[in-house]
C-alpha cells in the first residue's frame, strides 16, 4: 500500500503514555506493515535490521511496542487495525476488478464520475458559498435537501448502493472539509465526523463510520485538487 488512513485522535487515545522514541518505533513498524502488506518477522533481530535500530534504547522501544500493540502468530507479528485496513482496501480493489470484468464502470461509478466533473467546473469559493448556505438552518432549509437522488434499481449490488450513498455524503463533506482546511484542522477529526453525521441525519441519508470517513477522504481530495487548480489559474 502506498497510502493508508491515519486517525490522529484514535492513535492519541491508544498511545498517550508513549514517549518520543516509542512513538517513532511504533510509526516505523506500522509503515512497514502497510507498505509490505505482510506481518513483521518473528525474529526480533530481523526487525531491528529492517527498522535500522542500532542502539539498545531503540531496540528496547521496538520490543516494548511489539509486546503492547502487536500479536505474535505463526506468520510473525500482526496488528489488528493494519489487517482490517488492508482487507478494506482489497475489498475495494475486488469491486473495481469485478466492474472491469463486466465491461467498464458500473452505473453508480459513472454517476460519481459525472458528479466529479460537475464539481470541478465550479470555483472553490462558489462551492463553499453554496454548501455553507445548505448547512445553515433557515426558512430555505425547512425541507431536507437530498443532493443526489438515486432511483431504486434492484440490479444494483449492496456495494454499489453503498458507493452511491457515499457520493451523496460527499456534498455535505465538501463544505466541512473546506472549513477544516482553512483552520488547519484535520479533515478526519472527531468534529468533522460529527458535523457530517448531523448533516446526513438532517437529510435522511444512511451512513456508518466507514462511509463518513470515505466521504471526508473524497471531499478532501477534491478540495485539494480545486485549490491547486485555482492557484495555477491565478
């Protein structure tokens, strides 16, 4: 994996007791697991070599982190969160491969692609103004606003319907992400997630923790792309 999701709040809750060198050891071990998509070797000497741990202090930190956060099995040291994130990524890849075998993108994916082109045609400022207006309570919002109505189609798989729901959540996430970035806050912070959940509830949209996180990731990517495009245009 060249990229993996990192949630600062979750990490901080689990590691508040660690000192500077233990944080470094933990991060290096996680990066290695994600990049190789394999367990760490069972042999500590081999782990020291992979992590370039040369001093007793560095090796002691690795030993301590392995004992607390990893589990030793037949294949080596594994990490529960790493394993679930890799499985999640593989599941998405399998859906894309299945769509490719069917001759191209699914109807839902095509709709999301068209949505992305439409959003790209707007300026970053106009999108912020439009989405901020939708999020503010007032007479114009007495009825729920459903950004992306989807017709029922019995031919859609549950995974395709889920992608469609995430695409609708992206509308609310765009404004939330824009504000978070303007204040130098993480777009995956607890505040951002809770704000998007409230927006989804007001609009009667289904969601779960993974869908909220995915929508914020997509919105963050689109916001960065538009900001870069606006900077080039200036």
